[in-house]
C-alpha cells in the first residue's frame, strides 16, 4: 500500500478534506508551535502485531491536521512506528509519505523467516484454523525444544531487523548519534504559543522511548536511554532496539546480547535502572529480550509530567478496546487470559491512577483483524489504515486542549493541598516523570 494508492481512496480523500478544514479552523491542540503553524505533541503507540498498520493511518491523520511530534514512544508494532517517525525526517517534516513508502516496500510475510513450516503456522493462526495451527505448532515446538538450545523461537527476526536498518540507512541514519541529532533538530520558530521571546525556557526537548522486556533481569527496558547497559551504542544500529521490542515470545527468537561488564558498569545500572548491584551480586551473563508488550504494551507512563500543566499533550493510540474481557472455557483460554492480564495490568493501573489520560487516549477498533496476519492483502491493509485515520479524525474533533489544561490545573491544586497537609519529612516521597 503506497502513498499514492492511499490518496486515491474516496474515504481517505474525504478524511483529508475534513482534516485540512480542522487545521484551517484554528483549533488548538497544544501550546508548542513552530513558524509554519504546526502544533507539537508527544505520541505513544500501543503494540499489536500487524494491526500496527492502523497506527500509520493515525499518524497520517494527525499530520494532515497540522500536528507534529517531539516525544515519541511505542512497544512492539508501536516501536516500529516510533523509530520510523524519529528517523525518517526531522520533527517539522510530514513523514507519512515516507512511512507509507517504507512499508509498501516489503511483504510482511518476509518477516516470518523461520522456514516453510513457520509460514504455514503463521497462515493457520491468521486464518483461525485451529487444527492446522495445532499441527504446525507441534512440529515447530519439536524444533525449538530439541533444536539448538539458543534458538528460543520459531523465526530468527533477522529479515525484520535488516529491513528496518536498511530503511533507516536510506534516510541517512547509520547510528544512534545520527538518530538523536535528527530527532533533536529544532523546528524553525519552535516556541510557546503567544510568547514574544521563545528563546527563554521553551518546550521540553525530544524523547524517544522504545520498550522491551529483559526477562533475565526481570526489567522493563527503555531504549535508547538504557541502551548502554546492554550494547555498545556507538557501534550498533538503533534498529536493534526495535528488534528487542518486537520479539513476540516463541514466535520470534529472543534477542540475547551479552551484558557488558567493563569499568563502571555497576554505577551505570544504578543510574539508569535503579538497580544496586552489590559486590557479591552478579548480573546474568546475557540479557534475554522478548516483546516489550509482556510488561508494558502501551508505555504512556514514560511521558507523564505530573507536576503542573504540560506545555503539550501526550496523545496515545490503542489498538482494540481497553475493556477487553476473556471468556475462559478451557486450558488454552486460561493461559491466554493469564498472559493478557499480566501484560496489561501495569498500563491499566497507570491510566486508572491518572484519569486525565481519558482525554488523551484514542482507541482504534480493530475487531475482525488478526494481529498475526502477515499475509495481509492490499484491501486489508487499506482497511486498517482507514480505521486508524478515522479514529484520529474523531479524536481530534472531540479533543479540547483548554478543557484538558483546566483539569490539570485542578489536579495541580489538589496536589498542593495534599502536599501541604502531609508532614514535612514525607513531602519528598512522591515524584513525577
């Protein structure tokens, strides 16, 4: 699905007209603006396998409405979108065309690189054929259990990482330094709305947060910030961070880098992970990275600013409904329910404790689409993109930045009252991001 094909769709054309009208109406979505009138937000994207195509439609719609991104985060499929948004061009540029072009250059089934039987399993799962899935799954289980002990998954994931690395290199991103420099490029005229001198103070700086789960140290890892704990970040390509984030357990092999132990590593783990490694303690020999969604599939907490009123909002987009319930009728459903409960609880708990995010988070109803359908045809791809674009349009039409700031003002006042009522020796206990 290339960009020109997308624009020819009648529904997309109608959505684009609505979004352009929304931009022309002068609607305010943020206090951070640039000289071209673009408004800046943070964007966090949930993981969801091939459902991540809906995120492309969501991004496209936001950009058509004149919205750009300074802080970007995501897990698994969301981390792919986050990395491409950060790397394909500078923050001021509209990246939807390049993003669409990158995705149209690859057939998703190529990412299933574990051989014939792995592809047959993926097809059976995506089509909902339980008996074929059980057959091919059993065959693959034998390969994993009795094959090389370091396999730990059906598909190496090399094809995906090579594609992402090649796509970023074509855009001039050869290492983490180049990525950070591009994402941190200050847009012309960037500043706070209505301020005569925007050079003083100014909006928060850029941030990229790609989430992975290191099950060896039982840690939620945020890349690139925690990259030095696991990699020589001056030598690896940042595509490796996304490869760690999207390693769906068993389906893709876990990423297994050795943990560096050069001078000062204990201090780094203390500073970056908050882990105090004593003289008699020792880290595992290697990390074992699996899909970050097992711990935090929607990492909006990484962008939370608790104190005061933010200069720009943190928009979030989820794939599917937050109010998902499990019908438990057998062992398979029980195990699935346990896994889903574990991977959603942290993010759900954060949103419960911060109800203001109800005003910032949109959901794309992806019911009827399979998150492991790698052999998706163009019609299905377009359907997901349109679902994401429509959800973004609906969200922007209902979002009220002034009302959100009033809510945050009320919360700040409540925090001040609460802080004043607590004993002085406990007032330093609560911190925000």
